[in-house]
C-alpha cells in the first residue's frame, strides 16, 4: 500500500490500489470493493484548509454536511439528515461514537488531530451486516496512522477571522521496539451571526489531549490509545454548555500459523454533558469485539465475529424535559458471519448476516448479499441487497416533555426498530490512465419510521407509523488533466417519498434534492499548491433554507520538508448563507454561515 504522505504523486491506477477495511472488515483494494465508498486521503485533508473532523467530511461527495451553528453540524447520507440524524454509524479507529440518547453523534465532541489521519473511509449505503444496528444509510470510518508513522514533532497553528487553532504532536520510538505519540489540540470559534446581524451567542472553545502506542505483544501487534477533551459552548439566554470526556482503547491483532487472523478490541468511553436549561448526562460505555478471519483457500474467505456493548447513563433535567427513568443500563450483544466466494475468475459473491440483541426489541437480523464482476483490471460492476435496522434509543422510548406530568410527550413505550431494505447497483472504472470514476444507483424502502399518535388533546406518544422510499444516484470521478493539474467532481441526487400521518410535523429529513461539488487542484513548482472548490446545494426539504452556491480556495507553500504555510478562504461568493434550519423549519432569525479567511503554519522537527 502506498504511503498516505505521497498520494499527490500517485497515478490513478495506484490510487485504486489504496487498501481499505470498511467494506469487508478486511484489507482489500479500493478498486475491488463492491460498495459505494469514497476515501478521503491524508493529502486531501491537508489541502482542504480545515481544522475539524466535521469540516473534513465535506470532502466526501456522498455525504451531506451542513453547519447548524458555530459548533454543531448535521451530517448524513442518502437522506434523513437532521441535527439528531440517527442512521449513520461513525467510527474513530474502531470506536463507535454514537450516543444511546438518540443513536446519533454529538459532532462538537468528536475530533482528531487531522495531521495524524491516514484516511477516512465513507460508505454510503447499509453496513449492518458487519457494523451492526444504526449503520442504515452509511458508515464513516476514521483511521489514524500507526504510532511508528508519526515520529518526531509536528506543530500546526491556524488563525482566522472566525476561528483559531493549535495542534502539537510528539512521536518517539521505544528502545525495546514499538512507538508512541502524544498530542494536544485546541480549537476556538467565535459566535455566528444571525440574519438580522446580531451575534448568535454560540461560540465554542475546546481542548483535546491524546496518545497512541503500538508494540509487539503475545505474538501479535498491540495498539493502545486514548483521548480526553473539555469544551465550553455558549448559548443564548442561558449559562454555557460544559462537556468533557475521555476514552481508552486496546486492540490486539495476531496472525495465526495457518494464515488466519485474530482481532480482539475493547474500549471504555466516558462523557459528561451539561446543557443548562435542557439536560445533563453522565454516560459510560464499555465495548468488547472479537473477529476471526480464516485463511483464504480455493477462492473462499470466511470471517466470524461477535461482541458486547454496555452503556450506562444518568440523565438530569432542568424542568423542560426528562428521560425517564433517569438512570438506564442498555446492552447490545451481536454475532456475525460473512463468506466471500469466488464464483469464477471474474465474479465474487459475498453473503453475510449479523444478529444483534438489544435491550428494547430483542434480536434483530441484518443480512446482505453482494456480487462483484471484475470484467477487466480497470472495470468493476457490482450489486447488493441489504437489510439494515435502526434500533430504538432513549429518545424514542423514554423521552418526556415537560419533566413532570401532565406530559405533552409521554415517551414511546411500544416503539420498535426502524427497518430499511436497500438495493444497489454500481460501477467503478478507470477507462484511461487519466480518468477514473464511480457511479451507484440505489433504492431503499423504509418501514416503521418514527411518528407520533395523540392520546388526548394535550398528550401524544412516539410510535412507528411512517414509511419512506428513497432512490437516487451517487457519482464522482477524477481527471488528471496534466502532471500538475487534477479535476475532481462529485454529484448526489435523490428523491424522497414519505407516507403516513404527520410526516411534515416530525421532519423526517432536511435534505437537498441534489448537491454538486467540483474541485480543481494544481501542484506547481517550488512547492506551491492551489485548490479551488465550487459547490452547489439544492434547497432543503421541509424548511425555508434556499439553495446556495459557494466557493472555497487555498494556496499552500512548502518552504521546505520541515516548514509549510497556507492561506485559505471559505464561502467566497457570499458574505453569509444558510446551510440548515435551526430553531424550527422557518427560523425567524436564522443562524448564517459566514465568509472565513485563515492563515496556517506547519512545522516538523
């Protein structure tokens, strides 16, 4: 596999050789993966001029990324996007970061030092067979580099009109073998501006520390890593939000004498959130995962695995809402099997299923079938049929408004899992030395979607009473116009049809009908890089957020192997624009996303 540090110099054929793990839970070439997957490379992140993980995800054309305010984002794939989107599974080095409160991600609390990211694998489409419940519309797998790939010191400082950041990392080798790195990252962002011109009072400040170590142990490779963070977020007419937390992960990978591989991973994740005027939460997650990959023999490859996850939380309230009971311990236990069989020299069939038992609905099945035809070294055709499940979270079953009776919302005592059945057909090709592309056509039928039923004039409960059909196309490609000039293009287009009562009231998704992205990158003499991005996003369904066009630009200069500078600007076409509906579908005085400029300096020692 090519190193992520020299991806700018690779040909399109070599880019297809990048190894990924998210599609089959084993290493395989990107060009051979029968799925709609986009890889955000280390070099692409460096050239994007971004400071946070959420902003880096804008690079994936198969994701919809919208900023809600200074710290919060709505990130989704294939529809159903919202501030509490719950159909996208996010992993950071194998650690699932969704919250059992609503099966989504608190994006303001999830970040990594971007200089240590090796790649981000973004799958659009179901991934429940391997990754479990909530991998309904996609999987984001953030993979950082091993400790031995980040030796020495790296320092990066960014200063702009709306945000500032500082990142420090030191890596070293152990005398007895192995390596370790430690980092510190600080980000600060000023208040957003509302349409009326007043401050939104939503600025945030965050400090994060962490480490990663790798060494040989017990005949295998042992990885230990952890992070800790503390953040403060302003909010209007209330005290600041205060969040802090930490995690510790251990992973042991042992190759067996017969060619099989054993992978054992466990982690503990603690977090504390205080949102004055709303709720506070103390959460602990413990997760254990085991995977056994048999040696490939005669065109056959088996992978087995299983795991257990426990989440225990205690939620307090300020009177406006409550999770009842306040304290809850939830369990998820799973087992999966996947068999990949070569049917012919050009065709491969992959069958798999996962069964997962959860505390609310019991056992849920998530089968899938994938067929790939490698018609030539430059052309892969594939198709897939999958069933995915979004299991209930606390907000579906135990959410009450207000905190004391009489309740307006009285939970969802009979809420069950949401189901998605999806068909996909795709092609990935490199018809010439200068051109590569990927195209996927998909269709999904959703049943038992969340809705509500009135018990009286004043009280209602959450139920499964809606259905939806979502179908569309995802496409992206790269054209190497010359040795120094590359053009990247991406398009997603989809149609959503919902049925059931009160569909508009529950806002099933704030999704654009289409979005288009075009990136032009130049690698010039004397270490100068220029990147210009144009994007268009259609208006958002169920809201008054209009369509918009925007442009970003970055100029980078590698003064030497140890020192680099960059100037970047985002949202160049307008002083500000709306990206999402915040505070209701219309938003009387909505929060705007403003134009930014930033200078970055990076030094290696």
